[in-house]
């Protein structure tokens, strides 16, 4: 039983080290065997295998009363299953994609509301929806625009300012 516990604890220690030295073995064995081992020799996968092999062996040996050879086989099967799940989960997380970051071009043609009146040629403030969020921008207009008016964004001269025109309906 002490060997099984030692293997399990070693796996947990490797898991902690994988949080500190993320990707160390991935880079070390990058491209080994034509890329067949990419991801399989990562610290989380190895830690999952060792932990489940050790703790699965302890459960089989002490909990179920199975002989050490049988407990080793049961622990190894559990370890391979855990390694496979760890590999699949890490690949899934690495492929996770987020939406593109909104840019100034996404503001062009959007409507907004004036929150601080805009004098002709001067600055005021508008609220515009960008990426699902309401964002306040400094705004300029060629004509005066009253507070509460609806405007269209014509240009984005800087990340914090826009050029607008009143909506005529």
C-alpha cells in the first residue's frame, strides 16, 4: 500500500508543479515521434495518470482486498482513463475561442444617444453600444446636437472619441 500511496502523492506533487511550470514537458518533447506524443507528455496528463494509478491501486488493494498485482492493473487502467480525460479536457480548453475584440470600425454606422449636449465643432458625450456593452465616448459634430438626441457614428478619430451626426427622421 505504501508504494501506491507514494505514486499517488507523486502525481499530486506533479500536478502542483504543472501549475508552476506550465508547458515545460510540452516544449521539451515538442515534435517527438512526429508529433504523436504532443499533449500526452504534458505534466497534467502524467500527473493524472500517476495519481489515479496510485490512489486507484490503494482503493483496489485495501478497499476491495485485491492482491497487489491485480490492484496495480486496476490502478493502471484507472490511470490511463484519467490521463485520457485530462488530455481531452486540456485540448478542449486550448481550442476555446472567444469573440473578436471590438474595434473602432465596429462603431461606424451605429446609433447612440447624446448624454452631454454637443456644440457645433465642440465636444459632448454620447452613449453607444459596442460589443453588447454601453460605452461613453467624447463626441464631435458639425452641427449642434441637444441632449437626448439620437445620433449616428460617422467616424472614429481616436479610441475614446467619435464624430457623429444627428438622426433625421
